[in-house]
């Protein structure tokens, strides 16, 4: 029962499409019809940097909330906390409210694993920022950071000594990278656009 409750609650939290809601509320637009069509912070920021930042924060917070609530309901159950992180990410990727067409899960993963592996996450953030500053491609930074995160968590022993949490991290990383398949093809073809902020 605890596994089902954790998975269901975390999925529902993760499935809240903040990017879609914010753009629809403040700009009267459907974010899925602009830019990459993604509901995440990067695509939202192309239309409105302010809304993009807010989307990033809210998407991260819903992942953090999923883990925090699971820890509150089931203290000491690191396995369930790892499961909460994974299902929050899945909820963001496949939200029931938008016919299972969601985002790529990076921001939600950021919030989800902030409480589980803070040291590894800080190193991963450093890698992400460095790659984006050098290459100005958010997708490349996201892919590299996500791919390295489980390894860093393992090397730094930053997973609560619970192997199942590492498994959740690994599965989440694979899912996020898979959601970047179009970006990977464009990166290989050298046609991936560089990220640029726009006013508004």
C-alpha cells in the first residue's frame, strides 16, 4: 500500500503542468504550439524569461515536494523516497492532464533529487552551467549532467547507502535522456540551435 500511495501521489504532483498553466494564464498562449512545443522551462523562457524562471522553480518544487511528503508520511524509508523522485519525474513527462504529453523532466529531477543527493546534485549543476556557458546549448548541458548524475551519486556515496535509490536515479536518467532524442539527433547533425534569451 505504501508503494502505491507514494507512486500515485508523486505522479500527480509531478504531472502539474506549470509551464502550460503559466503561459496560458499570463500570455493567453498554448506553449505546446510555440518553439519546441515543450512545456518545460527552456521553451517557456524563449517566450518569456520571467515565466521561464518561474516554471523552472515550480517544476523543481513539485519534485522536491514529492520526496518531502514521502519522507513525512514514511520516515526512514529511503526506498520510497527514491520511488517518489522517479514517479514525480514520470508525472512531469507524461501528465494525465495533457494527454500524457509533457516535458523532459530535468527541472523536476533537480527538485526530486535535491533532498536525496545534494552533494552529487551540486557537482552536476556545476557541470550543467559550465557546458551551457561554453556551448550555449541547454540540451547538451542537460544530457551530460543527467548522464553523469547517478555515477557522481555513487562515487560520492550520496544516496543514503540505499542501492534502490541509485536504481531510481539510473532509471530517471535513462528516461530523461530518452526524452532528449530529438535534441541528440540535432546535436549530432550540428543543427541544434543555441539558446538565446528574449525580452518579455
